[in-house]
């Protein structure tokens, strides 16, 4: 079992552009999943924005990003990132979740999601927002 922590940046409408820029700097592979790809479009003009994306390089660089939907509050520089904890073992992720949730505000309970067998988001008692999930390879439909 192993886990990985990754910076997950929150942007508004330019996550793909940011990830393409980071790939040009660090090299590697880009994965970009739109709201349309996961059938989660709430605002038609945002269908091609990213619900999730990442750049990973052979040198070890890894960053994730998404476009905050217009229906949610967004203030650039405030809540501009999450700490993402990704693992392969649901029991291990669940243990971390249960410990982190002490004094936390639950944003999204730990449960299966459209993109992961297990996913949850919380803001801990120090104001840090965490996402925890069981990572799977994205396979476009």
C-alpha cells in the first residue's frame, strides 16, 4: 500500500491552459477530463471546462487542477488549492479520512463517486481543504 500527496489547484475557466503550461515547463503527460466527459454539466457554457486534470512527468512532477463551476464561490488566491491524498487501498484511505475529519467541516462525504471508487473532501480544523480518494486510471468513454 502507498499513498501520494499532490497539489490540486482550483481555477476558474483556465485549468486546461494552466496544465498545458505546466506540461510545457516540466514535460510529461496531460490528462484532461471535462464536465461533459463525466456527464456533470450544470452550466452548458462550462461543458468543456475541466472537472479534473493532471500533469505527471517522468522526473516526478505531479499537479492536478480543475475549473471551479460558476455556481460555486471562487476568489482567486483564496481556497486556490486542495491537498490531494491518493491511494490504492480503500481501507487505508478510510483510516486517514476518519482521523482528518476530527474537528473538520465535511464538504463531500467519503463515498463512491463518478470518477473514483472512493472520494471525499473536507476542510480540517486548521482551514486546509483535503481531498482523499482511491485512484483509478481514467479511461475515456
